[in-house]
């Protein structure tokens, strides 16, 4: 994930999930009817640091984060207050999922934060 052209998170979604997709699907199948084509999302996945603690920003040698709310929570725990701002008009967010060979799985999604038009 990039925020305004800078790496924000380089998460490896294959590790560090609290519940893997098999567990998520098994639970969903017990609690609701699923049909072919059902899309299941896990939410954001961020990686732990080597010592098992919260990850570190990319700029500090970590894999970064997948969620601004998460990095703000980690900052609050470690430093007493959040430092990373929420998204603002003009910010650009880019996400792309790569496979083990670093090929794009679904292509990049890039969005610029814009004010809501009065016509919407």
C-alpha cells in the first residue's frame, strides 16, 4: 500500500492473520448460507515485528501497516498519542496484491480523496 506515493505497508497477507481463510470460511458456513461466488474479506492484515510486537513503519525497516487506524493505535500505545493523520482531501491511496512471484493479482487500485460533490 502506498500513501501519497510513499510506501505505507508491505504486508504479507499469508502470515499473521488472526484467523486464516479456512477458519473464516468454516465459521461463515456454520452461521450463514454461502453460495458459489461468495466474496469473503478478512479485513486488513499487518505483520508483527520480529520480536512478536506490533510492526514498524516501512521507513523504520518494518513492513508497515495496512490500516491508518491501526498505526494510530500503535503510536498511541508506544508514544502516548497518534501521530499519523487520517486521510485528507488530495491524498492518494494505492493498493495492489502481489503473488509469490511479485505478479499483480487484480491490478492496482488507486484513489484520490476528493470532497463529496453536491450533486452526489
